[in-house]
């Protein structure tokens, strides 16, 4: 047994956290290996639904069964929400909540018995307190609530000391003072990225620039598991973008837990202070060929941001993801969402009018929110039918402990059978909308970036690609990954992918600034 392995669950931002930990460990010269052979297995969890919790627990139990000698470190949202629950699972050696995820690399290094010297002492004055990756010279951790309520002295403690003995180390509190794990320098990777799931081992890596959320939707556990909104400063963002371009990167995905709120929290003094201004700075001061914005709340799609996308498309990818959740005014009010269905429809109309029909719009939609009536569900169906969605992410409601939705579900649940029927209708509608959107591009040219291609497709002399407006494309001929090109769409295959014939390099390869 040797080395480490990281298993990521959840959203793009969560996976970016896991990859940032991996990059830090690789930078220390530590080996990455498979889960069955690793000395330390990191499980980077999600907790947005009960199913996400179950998936994490199942992976932990499977890992312990197949690799009983492995030391398991659990981090992420589930680790923040229910650390004691996870600490009770066999094989778990440490639980690192999001509040202390800056220290996750130090915990893994210590468990790997890293040759880096560890000091037992600390001057108690904060010297060596963590910045960026959260690693001081002696891997010291400042006081945190778990220690304090157990009677520990209010002083720094080394990771080495914390991990001594047989007890599972738990690092979690509700202050989130050491939660922002600044990314290692991102670059396009040679590792397979067929899934394009937001991880960093990809042609199109993900740069997380914002953490936390203060919207407090009644169904959502994120404010508990990630804390208040915090932003990566503009200088750090610019360094990342410039480094990515210098490494030969072509498409960068910018994400956050509540991306549209970047720069708006108290204490931010440096300019720019809005996402629109940050995007403009990137476009004006770097040669990044393409920037893709990840999910942004409907009301954070300002007129200025929409105009910027329209002006700079396709350098700013014509792809907008606006979480919807429900098309019913009454349900949105119970969810404590900060828009009404007509607000949402107006934003979509503005985007399409400004950017054109090449825009792909996606949304999250939830079925079975407590008390959702048949009439309210039909309002959601009607709104989806009326809007030009290119894809939908569909979810059944999942009651999360500690949220208002937990009590709402206990008082007025939607029967499971009804939820299943509504999900089936939404899946059928989503497939219909997706195919109609993609068929519009038959006979047209789309700008693409080539991805790593699976062996089966490569054997057919074809290449996986993704269009600038977020459509999967299969291009005729063998192409290397990370190449920008134009493809003429000949039709759709049985899986709904665009079948393309490569014509010439994309215009976005050359940027004049």
C-alpha cells in the first residue's frame, strides 16, 4: 500500500475542491493510485440530497471492505453537516468539514507519514497561520469549535498531535474561517475527460472563484455546509487565467456555489467588485480563447452581464444555466426563491434576444416539493414548454435535516408514487426539449473544443468534442484533445449527439488584446 486516492461527489465546485487537494499533494511529490491500493483514501462528499449521503456511505463501506488497511479521510458537505455520523463508519480516520478543508492536504500528508518534519509546538501567537492551502510549516491548526467544546485549550494544535491515538480526528465548526482552498494552478490535462464532469483532470478545467451562499432557500442545506458567500480575489483569479493560457489552455469554466454574487461580500475593497467587471477584465487583459460561466441565479443575470456575453460570444460561451426549481409562483414562495415565474421568463427572453438562437439555456427543476399540488406541478410543465431550454437537470425533492424543508416535508409530503410520476413526465419533456434544440443546428457550423476520446469511439476514427454552446459533438476523424475547430453538423446520432464534419480552426484560437 502506498499513495493516496480521491473520490469526488457532487457539483463542479465540490469536485474543484477535491482536485485542489490532489494538486497540492502531487506538488508535494506524493503518489496517486487506485482506491484498492491507496494508503489514504479521501472521500469528498456531497450532501444536497439523501441519495448523495447514501452514495458517500456506500463508497466508504466498499472501500473499507476491499482495502481494510486504508485510512479514510472524509471531507466536503456531508462531513460538515454530520461529522460524527461519518466518524462512526469503519475505516474512517479523520473527518474534515468544509470549515477546515484548507487543512485537508496536511491531514492526508500526515496519514501518509510524509517525510516533511512535524513540530509538536507552536508559539501560540498565530505565527505560521494558514493562507491559501492552509499549510503552515508545522501543519498547525488554529482553535476550532470541536476542540473548544471538548475542553481543549484555546491554542494551536499540530495535525500530527491531532491524529495521534485511536480516536477519529474531527475538524469542523460553524465559523468557516479556513474553508477557502485556493486552487493550485490549473492547466489543460492529458488525463481522460470523457465525462467532462467539472474535475480538474480535463481539457476544460473548472476554476472555482466563489464559495458559500446566503440565499437560505427552504430546501437547501448549502448555507449550513459551506457558510456565507466568500470570493477569491481578482488578482488570484487573473493569475489563474494567465497561467492557464500560458499552459496552452483553450476553454476555462468559471464556477462557484453562488457565482453571481462574486465580489459582493463585505470587506471586499479591491476592484473589480462584480462578476461582470471581472469577466470584462479577463477578456480585456488576457488571451483566454474561451470562458464558460457555470450556473448563475436568474436575478444575477444583469443587463450588463447579458450584454457582455452577447458582445463577446463565442469567446464567452453562449451557454446560460439558470436554476428554476419550479414554475409555480406559490411553490417558489414556499421555497424562498427570490424571483417569480414571470421574472424568470423575462430573463430568458432577454438572454435569447441579446445572444441569439445559438444560445443554449439549461435549468435545475425539482419535483415533489412539500405541498406541491397537481395544479402547481402543471404550472411548472407549462413554463418549461414555453421556454427554449436546451437541457434540464431534474431532481426529486429530498428533505435535508436542519432546513425548513425538513419540517415542511413532515407536515405535508408529496407521496413517493406521485413524485415518481412527475419525474417521469419531466424526463420525457426534457428529452423532447433537448432534441428540438439540437436539431436546430443540423446543417449549421458550430465552434468546438475537442476532448479526450474513449477507445471505442477512437477505433471508429471519431473524436469527442463539445460545442461552444454546450452541445456534445462527435467529429469525424482523429483529433488530439484541446483543439479548437469548426464543425458542420450533419445530423444527430441515436444518443442525441451532434455528428460533425471538421471544417477549419475556430476563430477563437487567435485573440488580439
